[in-house]
C-alpha cells in the first residue's frame, strides 16, 4: 500500500486519515481474497462476490453503501500538473 502525499495535499485531505483508511480497506480486501471472495465496486454500490461457476455470474454475497467506482482502474502518469491521476 502506498499513499500519494502530494495528491492528498492537492485534494485537501488529511494524509494520516488516508493512510489509515487505505490500511483498513487493504486488510479487508486481503481477508476477502483469502476466502476466495472478490471486493467489487460499481454503479455507486459495493459488493462482495464469489465465483462458484465460471460459466455463470458471480454470487453476490453482500451489497454495501459508500463511495464506489467500477471503472477499469487505468492510471495517467503523464498529467500536465505532475499529479498521479486515474480515469
């Protein structure tokens, strides 16, 4: 896990809080992975999913509120302002 401090500063968010939040989310995602469960985000809803049959859709084990994005996760390293940005 890494935190981009310059980007946090630009966004006006507390770097320490972002580090703490990132650590908690990472630990939960690792725990899910160890159970064979995928953390999925999309359409402003998060979910935990499990693939029991590759020919069918994933089982949706839970739905979660919060801030979610289901984009492809692409990153732009060539931003004109020198900031690390995603799609």
